[in-house]
C-alpha cells in the first residue's frame, strides 16, 4: 500500500490512504506528479486550524509543496499450523489449539461480551502465543469469519468427523482442552469434545466460556 505524504510546511500533514479510495500505487504516484511544483499557503508548524481565516488574510508568501511517497507494509496474518489429511471430508486439521496471538487478529477485546468476558478480554489485550481458552461458540464463529475473509476455509469439525478421526492423525494433534464440534455441517448445534478425555460429560452451554474451552478447527 502506498501513501502520499504532503509536508507540513506547506499544507499540513496529509495522508492519502486506501480508505480514501486511493489504494493503487500508480494512482498515488500520478497524484504526486500533479501536485509537484504547485505552491500552497505558507502554513507553519505552530499554526492552528482554528486560525485559518486570519492566516489566509496575512497573504504569506506561498511555499512549494514538498511530497514524499511512503510504502506501508501490512503485517502478515498469523494462521494456525495445519496438518494435511487424506481420505477425510476435510483437507486439513489444526495441529494444536488456537493461540491468543492468532485469535487477537480477528477478535477485539472491546467487542467481547457475555459469560466470562473479562477473562477473554484480558488474554486478547496481551497475547503471548499460548493456547487461548475462555472461548465460546460466537468467538469461534468470529474467528472463522475473519480468517475466511482472508482466503482460508476454516469450519467446525462435525460430530461424525470427530468420531471418525483416524488414530494416526489424532496422534499428531496437540491440546487437552474442550472444543466445539457441530452435530452436522450447517446444523448450528454444537457439542463440547476433547482429544484427551475419552468420556463426553462436558455438557455445558456452547455460549459459555471456561478456562478449559478452546478452539480446534478443520479446513476444506
């Protein structure tokens, strides 16, 4: 992404951003060429916008516009490590559980609400790269939505896929927390399951958050 910065000595500090409708580098460079050589009113660093009428009335000598093109590098999105799987109804499965650093890219603390919200907010504010717990079904859905908008194809594992998880695949997975699986694809009904616990007696609501609730997804 390219930015056009106009020097404060001439027009004040101005940035042309992608959000302003200019995201193509060639367009930004063309804009810079059009502005090059023009002169603007001689604003000074100490000048205030509120004093603009009186400043213009002073008829200061125009100052040449100084232009600087700046390239802004967007941070790379961190996604979970995935294991390629053959012969299943999905192509990949998360090797470990979702970390706080991975989740924090799409889950914002100020938008977290509901059961045990403060516990999750605290983890999102200071991610350390460790497994993130205190996640519920909405948190998982919001992560899936954000990641898939970046080109991924994450989804919940289904109950049938969990039951049929091959032993050789399961042996390569990590994590002893509970995570949600969908009763069937698109059903919007969820159950807590675990790779570690053989029994399935964790029947609490998918809407609640617990210190042992995490996210473990598959990808099509």
